[in-house]
C-alpha cells in the first residue's frame, strides 16, 4: 500500500513538472497579444503660426492612433539651407494644440505633402528633397536605423493588432518621385483651376521603387488596409492636385490593388482644405471609400466643387477625420468631424463587403 501511495505521489509530481513549464509561457504569450485598433484619427493642413483649438475635440476623442496626412507644417523654402522648413517645424513643436497631443502620448504617424516637403505643388524636381526628408524624419522620430530612413522618400507601412483584427496602415509618398504636372490652359476655370490630366504613361506618381514596395506590402495579411495618400485618389471634378492629374498612375494603382488581391482597402487623404467622403464602386470589384480630412486650422473659403464619386457635400470649416472599427459587427465607419467633435459626414461599410467576389 505504501509503495502504491508513493507511486501515485511520484506520478502526480511528474505530471505537475510536465505542466508547469508550459503555463508561464502561455500566460506570457497571451499578455503579448497586441490589442486591436478601434479608434483612429486623421487630419492635414496644420499651420504652425495659427491657433489650433481643434485639438481640444481631438484629445476628447481618445484616439488610439493619429495619422497626419501632410501639410503638417507650412515651411515653403526660399533659401538653400531650408531654414524656413526647419523654423516651421520648430514652431509647430511648441504650438499649443499639437504639443498637447504629443504630450499625452497618442501614437503619431505621418506622411508629407507639398508644404512640409518644402515647395508648393512640388515633386521630384525639388532641389532640397533629400534634406527635407532628414528634417521630416527628425521631427517625427523616425529611427535612424529603420528601413524607412534607409531609402529615398518617406513611404512606410505599419501593422497593428492580432490575426483576425489586423489593421495595415500604408503611408504613400506622393512628392519625392512625382513627375511634373501638366499646367492648365485656363487658370481658375472650374475643373481646370491649376492642372489638366496628363495621359503621358512615362510620368509617375510614386516612382518604380515605391511601386515595387507597395506591391509587396499589399500581399501581407490584413483584415483592414488603410491606404494614406496626401492628395486625393478617387475625387474628380476639380483641377487641383490629385491622382486624376496622372490618370495612367491612378489606373495602375487600381490594377495593383486588384492583382495583389488586396481586400479590405479604404483610402484616406488630405490637402484640399475641405473634408469629404468619396465612393467608387467599379475600381476594385468591391466598394472603395476615401475619406478626405482637411484642414485642421486653415479652412477653405471657396465654394462647392463638382463631385463625381462624392457622397454628399464637402465640409469646408475646420475638421478632422475619424475612422472607427467595430470588430464585433465587423464594420468600419469613416467620419468627418467638425471643430466641436461632432460628426458632419459619415459612411459605414461591413468589412466582409470589402472583398472581391
């Protein structure tokens, strides 16, 4: 009897010894699971020398991530050392609204547009683009040893959340490599205000290196892909900067999204000093939405513009964007919000509908 008792005790101790080593790693693995993103803010066109009261509403929204879509400062340069751009960033760092957002620890990510690139409507011809990139990376704390800092241009991709609730944020660079645009033949005319669509297939928006990179990251696993372009992609009807001015490149973007099987794509953009929501049903084989959020503190004074693909009117006072994800109902809501934080435009889609049939 004693031997049997001892044998049972030994077996029990052996069983505990076999289980114990796996319990702690399992707990550690559970603790390491990254929480899913549910609340993402976005905005553009922020003048460092103007008041920034809209950040009161942005801070009240308790975003888990905030995306700056370009014109994050206005630092157009006239000097060879780009001191105007450096000074603009230095002033922005101390600005009350922006600095409060940074101090509370909300993760911030950014791409640039023309005025924080250094030249209005500028592209690959800008003499200071390499130094402008270094200034950008220093301000936004881009690690010097990161892949992003190792290559020309500020494009990047970041993934958040666990499998099944994974968000991929793709930040495009529509400045560093972009070819010159075709000037208008009737400046100020509706739909032809500054530029005309240029069918030249030799012109580029992203450059071949960035195009190749984009094709790779679009094949990574994600349940929702947020494709950030500083300038509008879907919008037609105006003659300012936008992907419509290089139609072969916009067609190439839509084709790449189809060819890579990139499901779950929504687009976000800035630049226009007006907010809006756009929908294109024929580009990807599933509905493609674009949320334009602009401007954070420099609203538009011009009238409404033509709106093919636009859902409802544009919103011209100060605004920011909010992207909300409900993983239980598997839906994503895109909103333009005013200076008081109230939604003024909105559209919701089911994530399961963002798949090609």
